[in-house]
């Protein structure tokens, strides 16, 4: 029987927890940065969130390499589907409100449209899917053991972001948004309607127009 690598396990977890701490620190400092304008807010998030996400990624990667491994054939396929879905969702949502945009096009206003009309924190949902995907692809028992805690951690982070930054900044407007929009997990009906609306809209646009937009 393979010995469980406790020392390496706790090291990887410590690195990931340090990354989460930096994300929480960013949310704590963000209201002041917002008062300094969009450039200050962009730079703060790029620095703290960038370093935090790097540490989280390093911790996850370290844990994913650890033995023992589960030998179950469907697990890598589940992991691949989760990684693909999580990656697509993350880039789509981050490109809308995150720092994938240049400072010149960055906004610090509250955006409740698009993906953010069906879930308040689609990036947290995307990162939860990525965690599931990494666990499935790696088949690492140390990673899979704490997988539920990873999803819970992103849920907790979304709560911290609201308490520390979004509610203090946007007040009643954000509270109303929380009343009508779920935190991370859209209802199946709302999600199906949202997808159907976009498929229908795409079909209504002439093919020539779609081609010109791509070019």
C-alpha cells in the first residue's frame, strides 16, 4: 500500500491557502483602490490576484502530482470535460469584467448582464469546474480528498468578495442583484433559457454578417 504523502500534501495546501489569502486581501483593499480610479483598481487586482492565482495554481499542481492514484477509466474523461467547460467559462466571464481587458477598456462599474445575469460569480464557478477537472485528470487521491473543500473555498471567496468589496461599494443596488441572481449556480431552467436565447439570436444573424464580425 502506497504511503500517503502527508508532508507534501500539507505543503501544497499551504501554498494554495496563501493564494486564497491574497485574493481576500485584494477584496479588502479594492474599495480604496476604486476611489483611486480604474487604473489603480486594475493594477491592484493584477498584482494581488495575479500572485494569488499563481500560488493557488502551484499548490494545485503540486498536489495533483502526488500519489496514490485512482485507476478508474472514466475519471480522466470527466476531468477533461470539466477543464474544458471551466476554462471556457472563466475566459468568457473574465474578459467581460476581469483584467483580461486593457486598462483603457477596463470598467469598475457593476455589470449584471451576460453571464452575470444568471450567476453573480461565474468565475468562481469556472474555477470550481477547473478544480474538478484537475482532480479527474490527475486521478490523485491527495487532490481528490480535498476537492469538496476547493469548491467550498470558491463559494466562500465569492461571499468574502461581496462582503468586503461589492456591497460596501454598490450598496442597495448590489443587494437587489443578490435577491434576483444566484451566487454561483444558475438554475437549470434559467441556464437553458439563456443558452437558447443566444442560439436563437445567432441563427437570426445572417451568415455574411457573422463572417464579417469574425474578420
